[in-house]
């Protein structure tokens, strides 16, 4: 039988992805790139779910992934609509320029 | 394995217990259709929403004493959930009524059809969240309510602040729900299940890695903490509260917080309760992590930061935003006791908080209708230009501070007594000091209304008689519940028992 990749590798990979996404959210200033980083975080979570699900041989984790994907699509749709509304109002998509309200 | 007949019987039973939520979904669809068919009508979906909420209330009333699980343990119906659902339902009705009297909505947005439809959608998400006992449902319910509220926060598209609020809300919301599901995935890997009852059984039977458990629960807490706007997950709160239309601000501060607290309490009790000692009213928790302390820290941070930052604010909606963070802190204090007395006091507090907070925001909306501003300096002399609004606002603010003879006092009394009874004297002391600090910024609002700039040259404020009637709907209970609170207390103590499955 072929030797399978240990669970740890998947978890470390997904943790790296998650952190990359989180760092992207914190450092990027363009709202659309922030949304891309959030997608990366969500996909890191999906990877964790799938690897645990296959390790525990429990399909519930893979089921969760479908829901996460569906919700992520909805969230992206709403997020982009909001960015559009913001652009019409303030002619920018950079979050550091959007600062009418502080503290 | 279940046979087909058994499965269908189980499904029928589940659907019969899911009637309030079904009524909300049907109201949502009807409102959506009516909005498409009658583009011209002004408030048609609003009335549909009200009728939908009343039907929901009827089904909820018929469920009053039920205790059961539905959809193969995915969803729980119990007295605790039903109390929270009443809070959510009543505040939804209140928010729809407040919306009718908010000019901002009708002037700064293209029609309010979708607005009321989305409110029904949000109420559905909260109902689902309150009763969920499976991590998938928790995630989906949080997203259902979040997605509606992102749109609602930016509903007045022409207002620059609203679209900014909406953007901030959606970014913080997406990140915190991302962190939450990462926590869920770790918990799933650790315990091999997504069902809270099974996770509880697994934790009772097997030792798990403390660090991984702690990490996953903290990550899940970030999702709940975002909903209840507890520090350090509160960053969105002041901006969104300031930018969003007033009724939505009120809704976020009451109903969405109620749903967040409901799931927080249910998650902790169902996941961590050790059922061996047999006494459920004082929870014995599984594992060696001190969850009391974790929640107590969140409570202290929320109270202190909320109250201290509120002192420097100049916008009334922002002051109320920070005050709502502080109120989340008071309630977290009761959560940290982790016993049924604490749960009961959270329920009592929520009922009182609903009445007084909706009232306070409603006065802000009525004043903004007239003077078009929410800055505290523009409130100067309003006590004389609008006597009824001034008196009611004073009443709500006194109640928010927690002074007798108002509803807020009873809420705080029960929270503090639950905390003291559980032996957390230091926590209660911090809470009392915070209440004293909060008095300062609440007084600032009505000091401006009565003592500053009292020249009677400015015109009186105008408001319709109907809007005053609605104001009394909030003001009278605020006084009444401060004196005759026995029924609520009895109902809350009866509802404090969170269902543990089986």
C-alpha cells in the first residue's frame, strides 16, 4: 500500500494558509484584496476540515466544507456590493481613506 | 439505522416543532414577492413583517413548555431558547415600528421594501442561532443573521457614513467568522463530532489536549464575542452603530446581542457541563481549564473599556454604542458565574435592556428626524423644545445607568446578586465601580438637554401623536418593570434550565 501523507502536514499547511490570510487582512489596504485574503482564511479552514474528516473517516467535516463554500460565495457577493456602494459614495476602495468615523 | 417510516415520523415531529421559524421563512418569502409585485407601495413589506412576527409569536406561545430536540439533535427547543426568542421577537416588532417613524430611511434610500424583508431574514437567523446545538447550524445561523445585517447597516446608500459602516462591518464580520470556523475545525478534529451533545460525551469520557481545546474554544468565542460586541472583538461596534440607520443600530444592540448570549450560554453549558455530580443548577465543568476566569476577564475588559471610552464621545449614537459594550460586560459577568442563577439574571437583564435600549434609540431617531443630527452639542436645550422626548430620554438613561425605580435597576440587581452569590466579590466590585463611571456620560446627555443653552427662541420640535404613543410603549414598561418585576423574574428563573439532550 502506498504510504499516505501524515495528518500533521495538512494541518501545518492549513495553519500557514490561515496565517497568510490573516496577515493579508491586517496589512493590505485595498478592500478587494482584503476580501481575497478572507477567502484564503476560509479555504485554510476547509483544508483542516477535509483532512480531519478523512483522518477520522467521518463525512461530517466534508459536509461542513460545502456549507463554508456556499456561505463564502454569499459573503463575497455582499462584500463586493458594499464595496461598490462605497466607491459610488467616496470614490475609493482603500480602507485607510475611508475614515469618516474614528474612535 | 432508522427505517424510512421512522425517519418520516421523526421529520414530521421535527417540522411541527419548527413552526415559529417556518412562519418567519414564509413571511420572508411573502414580503419578497409583495415587494416585487407592488413597487409603489410604501410600507407593505413592513406590515407583512409585523403580521409574520405576530404569527410567529402565536406558534412560539404554543411551544411555551416544550423541551425537545429536532432534526436529529441539530436543533433544540427548550424554555431557555423560548425566552430568548421572545426577546428577539418583541425587539423585532419594536424595530419595525421604530422604522416607520424614522425619516432617514425614507429619505436616504430608494424604497424600504427590501429593508423590512431583510429584518425578517435577520430574525430568522437569530431564532435558528438560539436553538442550535450543532456547530454547522451555529455557523449557518450566525452567517444568516450577519449577511442580512451587513446589508441593513449600509441600507441608506446615499449616506457616506452608512456605506463606511457597512464595509467595516463586513470585513470584521467575515474575519471573525473565519476565525470561529477555524476553531470549530480544531474542535471537530479533537472530538470527532460537530454535535454539541456528542462533544460533551466525548470530553466526559476522554482526556484531550488542553492547549488545543483552549485554542479552539477561544477562537469560537471570537465569533460569539463579535456578535455580543465584547472587548476585544468590539472594534466594529462604535463605527457601525454610528453609521447605520437608528432602528438597525437598536436592533444590533438588542436582538443580535441576545442571540449571541443565548448561543454563548448554550455552548458553554452543553459542551462543558459534567453531568456526573447530578446537580445542574451549579455547573461542574469538564476539563481543567478555568472558563470562569476567561469569561470574567472578558467581562472586566468590556465593562471598563466601554465605560471609559464612552466618556470622551460627542455623538449620542456612539455613546450608546460604547454603553452597549459596557452592558455586554455586565451580562458577561453573570455568564462567568456559570450557574443557573447567572443564566436567569442574564435573561432578566435582557428583558429590561430590550425595553430601555429600544426606547433610548427611538428618542434619538425622533430627535434626528427634527434636527438632523446626533451630536451631543445639538441636544442643547432640547428638554424645553421637546418636553415629552426629554422626560422619556431621561427615564431611559436613568434606567441604563441602573438607578431605581427603573427596569435597569432590577436587571443590575439580579446580575450583581448572582455574581456575589457565586463568590466573585472582586468582579461585583469592578461592576459597581463601572456603573458609577457610566453615570457620568449618561448624565452628560440630559445635562445638555436641560441645563445648557436654554434660550427659548428656537422652535419647538414637531412629532406626530402616533410616534408619542409608540414612545410610551417603551417608557411605561421601563417604569412598570422597575416596580412590578416579579413575573419576569419568575419566568426567567423557570427558563434558566438549558436542555442537556436526552
